[in-house]
C-alpha cells in the first residue's frame, strides 16, 4: 500500500463553540478513492470544510498531515497551493466574474506563474470536452443562472484544470439527475490515477454506483464508526444506518 497523502489523527473541530468532530482518524493513500458516508448531522461536511481551511470551522485538537505537511497550520490558500481541492455541496454564484477569468486566475495562483492565454484556452477546451461542459458558458458569470448539474460539472472542470493532489467532493451528487451524475462521475473516473487521492462525501450510495471506491468509511456522531471495502456501501444501501443509531436510509428515495 502506498503512503497516505492524507493522514488525520484524533481530529477535533468545533463550529461556533459547539464540538462537531470528536476524534476523527482517517488515512487516504495516494491514488485511492475513499467514500465517507453517514447520516445527516454526523459531521461529514464539517470535515470537508475543516480540511479546506474555512475560518468558521475551528480545529481544537488532533493533527492533519497532508503531502508531508501539517495542514492545520496553513491558511486556506496555502492548502490549495499544496494540492488540496474542495468541490462544495452548494457552489456559490459570483456575479461579475466570468468562468474563464475565474479559472485562469485560479490556475495562475496555484502555479505561482502566469499561464499564456493560448495555453489556457487549449487546456480549457480539452477539459471541457472531457466533462461535456458547454463552451458557451465560458463567458458567463460564475455559476450565475447555472442549473444544479451545470454548477457541479463546473466544479469538476475546476478540479480537472487545477490537477490537485487530493480532492474532497462534498456531496457532489446532491441535486443531480441521472444524466448529470453520470457525466460528473465519468469526469472523476477519467482523472483517477496514482497522482490523485479522492474523498467522496455522500449520504447516499447512488454516486458510488458510478465511482467505485477503494474504501468506505462511515461517520457517526463526529467519529469514524466503521471502515470497510466497497461492499460496505452495498450493505448500507440495503440496511441504512440503523446499526449506527440512525433510522436514515443510505439508498436515495425513488423519484415520484
């Protein structure tokens, strides 16, 4: 097994003074895709935002080693430059900033050097084709007027262009129809490889039918309650989270 790109030990996180994560231990080796599941309120998204460096999520204990460095001592932009990427559950709209300008500014910031317009357009066109992202959206303001599926495709487009070492996908499947889910999943699968670690955070097993994880973790009440292989997702789809103290289901409800 390869060395973990991400190693979390005894992580404790509070939000507005309320403890949410209560000693999380989690390792993701480079090149592996891990799924983090659990009922609502278990702390999954708190972990995502704490890893990304959101100032509201206060790390009160424990350690996070990422790419050989202690992540808890770095600012959000420093974490991104080190290779950490977060795809948010609810991507925000940014009026006045076009998709192209946002992506080019982001790439220049991460690389620490200016990418030529010609090189950028070539990269943008290649990655857009990979994800089925309509080139016509390039000059529109970031996420403004985008459908849920278009916003999530753009998040994965960012990931494809920035080429991070590690990506946290926080409920990327939320609000997606089947067609959009397949496109997003195909994009993630196309980027799978030895240079990328992925943590997929999800409540339901639906996305895991398209992105088969190497390892599945279950979070409950701010801790990792169980870890297993991809078959654990199948078990959760059939049985839900009952054995972890929650009556919630892990299979998405059928469309009405």
